């Protein structure tokens, strides 16, 4: 970084920070760049992994009355999702809360309720943490997990010709945004389902563990910054490109919102906020991998293939994929603010009617 010390982090962007500052220092660490870090790999019955993440303001707080319950739930999901991408079983969550002194007891209780409820839904719990006062709320957590020795999934180790599977049901968060913005309308019971799914995203822990334990997954990453950013990062980690089909399946209520809003299913599928997984599997293992996941009631679909050509291509027309990415230290980084209609236009583009 000689000669660039006067630059700001915003000049580099998240990818520039990773490549130019962090990789030269830590690139030799086993698993550098993965969703989680390997803590222990001695001759024991388990490998232990850890991950840490902070929580931005949830989009649902912009869509409705702000509630720290949503922040608590999201904080836990963000960290547990990284364990899912490693194929790990969660052992517990360590939390760190910086909160203004003006935070009410009720607000703090809602934060705790959200974290605890999300942990319980994922079969784990808060096991420790720290709290301090500060002018601005900052919520972070560290998730600890374990997996069988040598089975931890990484972003690397994929090969050209591997198929890419999308695990989970995408589009619920931004479908909720479209309904709140008046661009679509759903019957009350259906809307309640969409809203609850948007407020309480689930990490794909079961799917990650199944794929890691079966040895079918070659690489994996959770969809935290959008499908485009995920596929791009997986490609870069393996020195590969990808061809993405552009034909995506959505759950019925999300597909209905897309249709009413003049959007393609792909427009909602490539968004962020639903915490699915993208997994690379050998072409010959695609059917078996999807069967194992679907037998557990977890949606999975084949979305494309990794290629030697280091480009991201979308659809049968072989057009370059210029996708949606929530990249930190950039103009697209989500900080929890902004006008809803502007955000929808930035993330979903212009409706196609």
C-alpha cells in the first residue's frame, strides 16, 4: 500500500481493503477470506470455528415502527449464517452491545428478546458478552461452532464445471418492501407470512451441516450482500467465473409480488436479506445434493455453473451480469437509512411491464 496511505477506506471499497490491506497481512492464515475461522484442528473429534459480525439497522425498521427486537434477531442470524456456510453446528453466541444511556429498559428487553428468540429457533443460546454505553448503538456478536475434522466448508476448493445451488427461499425482505411501498398487495394472511419471513430470516444451518457431512459440497458462502456479490466472491476465491441461468423459482407469495410489481423472479432472487447459501457441487452430485436438502423441507435450486472464463454471465443471451451488491465502504453499503422508493429503485431497478 506504499503511496496510498492518504487514501480513505471509502476510496478503496470493501474488495480493495480485502485485497490491498488485509490479504498482505493475513493471507497466509488457513482459511483467510472464508465466512468463519478455524480455531482448532488437532487430533480431536471436532474442529471448532468462530465468526464475528456487526448488525446494521434492519430494513424492516425502515418499513415499520422501529423495534430493537428485529435488530436482535438479525444480529444472531447474521452470525449463525456464517456458521451455516461452514457446515458447522452452533455452540453459542457471545454478544457485545454498545448502547446510548437514553435506551429505555423496554427497548433493551426487546433487543434481548430478539437475540434469544433467534438463538432458540436455531438450537443455540447466548453464552456470554459485554455491554457498555456510547453515543451510537453498535451491536456485534461472535458465534462459535463445531464440525467434524476436515469437513468445514470454505469459499475455495470449487472447480470449473461445478454447479451452483441456491439454498433457501430468496426475495421475502424486498417483497415486503414492495408491499409497504404500495407496489403490490397481498391478502392479509399471506401478507402476515411475508412480513414474518422478512422480519425473522433463518440461517441455513441444517443444509450446511448436511452438505458438509455428506462431502457433497466443494465450497459454500452465505448470501449476505446479494447473490451477485456472493457468486463474484466465490469465483474470485477459486479463480473462476460463472454462468448464471437467470431462471429462478420463488415461493408463491414472493412470485406474486414480483408479478404485480412488473419484476422478473430473478430481480427479487438476487437481492440480499434472506440469508440463503450458495453451494458449489460436482455436476454429477447435483441431483443427490438437492434431494438431501429438499428431503428436509429446505428449498434448493440449480442456478448455474462455474467456468474457467473469469466473467460473470447471465442468461441464455450470454450478457455480462451487472448485479446488485451491498458492498461495505461503498455507495451501495446499507446503513439503515434513505427514502424507501429510492432504495427500491437502487436495489430492484426499473419495473418491466
